[in-house]
C-alpha cells in the first residue's frame, strides 16, 4: 500500500499554485494514488472552478476523494450534487474572508497603515504606518527630476548604476525599474490597490510633479519608439504633418561645421515626406522667450485662464456620480452572488450549472471594479493637474520665473507641447491649454 501526506500552508486556501497539491495530482496521474482522504471540501479547494476541474479529472482516472467532515465520496452516485452544495459553503466562507480582508485593508489605509511593503524611499513602522527613508527618498526625487529634465529611462538607469546606487532589492537598475518607480502613485502620498486612498502617508514627490511625470510618459510613449533623449526639447516638439515627435540630428559630424538640428523623426520614413522644416536649438529657445513675453504682457488674463481650468478640474461631480452608480451596481451584484450561494445551499443544482452562474456574476463584478479604478485614476489625475496649475500660478504671479534668458525650469513648468507648422511657425501650448503662435 502506498501512503503519503500532502500539505500546503496558505492564509486563505484560495490559491491554485499550491506546490504539494500539484505533487499529489502528479502522483494521481502516474497511477500511484487511487484514494485521497481530506478533512473537508474547504481544505481541499475553496474555488469552485478548481474544485470542479480537479474532482472531475480525478474521477476520470479512477481516483476517489473522501471528505471526512461531510462523509462523502466523490465517486458515489450523489457525489457531484453534494459537492455542489458543499462548494457553495466553501465559496461563502472564502468570499466572506475576502470581504473581511478588503474591509481591513481599506480601514488600515485610511489610517495610513499597510500590512507590508518593500519599496525604495519608505519603510513600515511598528504601528503599520509608512515613514520616509531620507537617503532613499533622495534617489527617488533624483529619478523624477532627471526624467522631467529630459533624460530617458535607460539614461537614468545607467546613471544610477554608474554611481553605485542599487534598487531596493540590491540589484542594478533597468528601464523597467525606472518605469515602475515613475508610475508608483505611493510616491505622491496615495494608495491604489482595490481601493484608492488619498493622502494615506507622507509624499516623497509632490502630487503636481507626479502628474507632470505621468503626462510626460504619455507624450513619450506616443512617439512610437523608446525614448532616450536627454534634452528638454525631447518629446515636446510635434510635427503637424504626421503627429510624430521631433528629434535631435547632428549635421556635418566631426567637422568644424558640426551642428545639432531638430527635425521630425519620421520625416523620411513615410510614403509622403513630411514638409515641416528643421529647427535650430537657438531658434527654439528664442521663440520660447518670445511666447513667454506675450504671455507676460497679459499676465492677468493668463492667470485668469489658469483659474478657469482649475475650477473645471475641481468639479468632479460627474465622476463622483458615475462612481456612486457603479458602487450601487456592485452592491446589487454582491447581493446576487450571496443569493446564488444561499439558494444553492437550500436547493442544490448541478455543480457545472452553479459554477457557470457564479462565474457570470463574478465577471460582471470584476468588470465594474476595473471601471471604478479607472474613474478613481481619472479623478486623481484631474486633482493633481489642478494642484500643478496652482503651483504655476504662484510662479507666474509671484514673478519667480526668470524669462530674461532660456532656462529649463521655466520651459518645464510652462510648456505642454510645441507644434511645428509647415510654414515654419511654432505653436506653443502652455499648461493651461493657452496657445501662442510665434
């Protein structure tokens, strides 16, 4: 007789990737096991899909499962019907545990607490709250600053590796590490898992700077290829013919006539050649200052425009309304799921029929949760941009921006994009969507 004990440790019992469970199934498939004895169905599998697939597979190869607490054999005539009932109990137990866990996570987030975390710039205190690690936070701020200054993800990774700074896991930096850092909303003081909690912990990166980085990443992504520029003009200058970005090109390299110019990256790649002209850096800088002078001539109008945009961004009533509607739909969906589980406990149906109904409701729930997360992100984006514009108003109104000469700080704060027209004119689009043609 072949006997062996297979056990897996798990917090909830809902995970399919259980190493010893898989070893046991392999033994069954090899013909070494013909009877499995388990304490209860909830210990065997709390997910009905996993339960159904496993029981049916084992049944097909002649392996019986005996559930001690329920005194039932899966190979018996009424086994599958009974499994349907028991699956409902198991799913209810797992479902309740999941909801309790979500509630606890949300409550902890609202109090600025978190179960565990491993990320550069933060550490978890004994009370469960997050506190900033000053030296690591300097690295995080450098990454965001370098990105906004025009550096690409690879260039930033190379810089960190060259000066000997490691990731939180002690490894060298990659472009993916940089991307994850720049996309991590926790650096702006927010938590976004299944729920979004604003100002849940101290921010390393101001929300307006974080939002500016997200907008910059979107612009660079639309270039259609990996961005690797180190100039403030990279991913900012757009060709009006094809919509692509302008890139730096070196003319007469290595000679006394060497010069850097900017032209459409797709100028000679399309069937029809883009007719927008190339630009010299000095000319871009000069025209930028001219556009700024025009703005400052009507500074009050410019600031008023910013304030109008801020008012629009502050009004999140439409998003809040849609979120409330989805929240109500989620509540109704939860009620239907609970009703299905309860009804199947009283009047059981075939397990595959029950599973199909449950999966339909579960798919609807997951879809609504994705919609909710999308709306939450939209709201955060609006409010972050609002804070950025407030900061810009402060800079402009307080005379803090020096536009007597070109400086990257003013360019970064004021300019959203520059579109090159076929006639050579440049359309400067400011952060408040005001456009000045020079």
